[in-house]
């Protein structure tokens, strides 16, 4: 779930950057853009930590 959220937030950030680069005004301000990118990074980090915890739990269950 965290990886899906990170992907969606990163897609929103990328879409905003592309629209701004084309020449139209971006959807969100710079601060909001930073918050979206930070949220994507946090969601990705949470996903990594959840996956590591799950793998460690699987290793402990195999013993």
C-alpha cells in the first residue's frame, strides 16, 4: 500500500513539473510541490521498512 501511495504522489509531482515545463502554470505552488515530493519519499521509506520487517519475520518463522 505504501508503494502505491508513493507511486501516486510521485506521478502527481511529475505531472506538475511537466505541465510547468510545457509553459502552462503548474497546478500547485513550490511549497506544495515540496510537500508532495516529501510525502512520496516518506511513503517509499515506510514501504521499504514494512518489506524488511516482513522478510525478517519470514526468516524467523522458518527457524
